[in-house]
């Protein structure tokens, strides 16, 4: 099982949100978190909360649970 951030990455692309915008200009998340999202690594619930507030959305709008194929 894993969590994917494909929905979030699509939102970033559609809204033109760049690493500079979200990490330096608006200071929503740190650079390491930006990298973790792009590499599909874990992020914490405070980060999810900050992203939802910034984007005006719910967690299900930015991440998705994908079960194992067992």
C-alpha cells in the first residue's frame, strides 16, 4: 500500500505552482518536503494541512491511497 501525490502534482502544474512559489515566496512547505512529494515519499499531517489551507481543498483532493496488488 502507498499514498500517491499525483493529484497534488497535477494541481501544482495547473496552477503554475513552482518550488520557488511554495517554498520561498509563500513559505507553505520546505524544500525537502517539495522533493519528498515529487519522489513519492512520506509527508506529515501538518504538511497536508498546510497544503489544504493554501490550496483551499481537502486531503482527498491532493493524495490517494493505492492498495498493494496482493
